[in-house]
């Protein structure tokens, strides 16, 4: 239940950042007045990015995570974008043939809030387990903050996997199997306009 509270807190912070975001003002000249700021157009368009994400997984039996992804981004304006992300992530477990590998499929919203380079982003989607006889499909929730320029994108994100198994040590006689874990990852990506 503690993990769910962390997710709710991070989601509220990301949502608040999006709500407090001020959009760029565009004014229209009024007869007799001088315009304060000239209206400008921003070319909407697609971007494609390729990233790698090493991460720390919070629960046993996972030791760490490593993933690669492809992200398609559509810029609605200079400050707002929508995203679709997929790839492959592996949660490493000690031992042979134990790792949990899955394919994420996420949709997201990105809002730039400082100098059109620093952003907050929220993603939601599903993770489809594909390795070592794991057959779970999990809900993925993923808030992040990051920095992006014309070519590079670096972000810190938390990903919650609602249905992947974890071990808990609720008694002195051994652990029990439960569900739900999270990962803190650093995404480093290269992107370009299409």
C-alpha cells in the first residue's frame, strides 16, 4: 500500500505542475493600442527518439532494470506534446532463467515549463510479460521530469508496475508473494524531427 501512496503523490505533483504551467501569450493588435507581443506560429510535427533506461527496482526479487525504447512524439505546440512509447524492459533476478522481460506500450503527455527545455511528463499504459513463462500483463503508470533539446532527451522517471510479482517478508518464517513494484530509471535518448 505504501507504493500506491508514492504513486498518488508523484501523480499529484506532476498534475499540479501541468496545471500551473503558463502558456505563451499571444496578443492581437487593438486599434489605437500597441501590441505587447507579436503572435508567432509554431510548426507542429513529429519527432522520433531512441532511448536506454537503466533503473533501480524497489522490491525483491528484482536486482535492477534495463530497458530500451522507441518514442514517437507529436508536438502540439512549442510547450505541449503527446507521446507513444514502446520497447523492451528487463527486470533482472538473481539465478538462471528468472528475469522478467516485458514490452511496454504507453501513451503520454509532455509539458515544457522552463525555457522550453525542462519538462514534466505523465504516461500510462500496459506492460506485456514475454520471458521465462511469465504471463502477466500489468498496468504501467509513469511520471517523469526531464531536459530536452533539439537532439537529446534526459529524464528521471518513476514507473509503477501494478501486477508484477514481488516477495514480501511479512513474517520471520519466510516471505510471501504479492503484486506490484516500482522502478526509478534514468532515460538517456537521442531524437530528431521526422
